[in-house]
C-alpha cells in the first residue's frame, strides 16, 4: 500500500467502524474532572466519548468526531451518548450531588431541524434537579453560524437551568466584537493557553480572560492544566476552575463510583 493510499484506507476503515459502533452502541463514556484551583475540590465532570475498534485500536475523538460529522452520523452518535449519560446521571449524583455534568454537542447536530425537539424530549426524561446541573458545551466555531432559531433554542435551554458553555475559546474565528451578542454562560479557555503560560503575551491574555469573565459574571474553565507550575500560575492571577491531566485523565463511570 502506498503512502497516498494509507489515509484513505484508514478513513474508510474508521467510517465502517463508526457505523458498526452506532448499530451496536459500541461507544464508551469516560468522565474527566473539573476542579477548583485553590482547593482542588471536584466541581464538575465532562462526559467524553471513546471508541475502540478491532482494526485500529483506540481512536481519538479528535479523529472520529469530525468524521462522524462529515459522514452525517453525528446525530445518531450523540443520541447514543446522551442515552448513556441519562443512565449514568443518577449514579453520579448519588455520589457527587453538587457537581455539574458537561455534555458536548456537535454544531452539525444542533443545526438539524429536529435537534431542539429531540433535546427537549431527552431533558423531559430526567429529574428536574438533574437538568439544572447540566452544562452543554458547544465549540466556539459553532457560534459563527448562529441564527435566530439557534439563539431561541439555546435561550430555552438556559431557562431550564442549563448552562451553555463556549468550548475551546480562543481556537476559533469568533469575533470579540460579537461576544456580547452570543447566548452563553461559561467560557472554556482552549488548552493551548494553559500550556503556553510561560510566554508573557499568553500570560497576559489568560489574565485578561479571567478579569473580564469575573467582571461580567461569566464562568471560566481553563483547559489543559497539566503541571503544578501551571496551576500555581493560574491561581496567582485569579483562575478559579481548571481541567487537565494534573487533576486526572478521563476515566470510566466505575472509577468515579469508587472514589467516595
């Protein structure tokens, strides 16, 4: 097989594996901690989809999620993930009654005509107290394609107590001049910022993000915190909530149910 053929072959193999995983509900969920920087207290868990294939082994979400989106498979994938989240939520809240649970939503799925009808039906099946502790994460790039219907749908979710999180902030193309017009409650700062904190300009950007989110009562989660030095630097400039390997890698539900 030539080098030019390898990528195409891998994409085909992965697409076939995705279709099988959707048919057999073969995805797994892991949860990653979000912690308060000053105390290391657990304040949130993000649900993350995992895929293992016989042909390719473990496949990164950075690879299979875009393929699922481009192949039109993302609505089915997210419906499977959300069904599993619904089963996990009562167990998680029995152990962690005060944490928030974050769920990622694809821009392609949100754009589907029946998305908000589907998500409302999903929420109706959950206890009201659980609904109010949910965060829906939407990548920053999704907000480029915002429409009145999109805004109306997100506002309806917010009225139910759900927080809308702008994920990977700083990695996309959203204009800062439009930030005040977008419906969100929390910014999740892209991991590149925490991992380049030793650069004076990056340090200043992170500090400015901390200050403006605090001024406007917006939540801020800093992704990609991997070292004690990064954590200490973020604490020194007022950072509050962080997520990253310093606090733990994503782990299956069973891990979290054994912690307390």
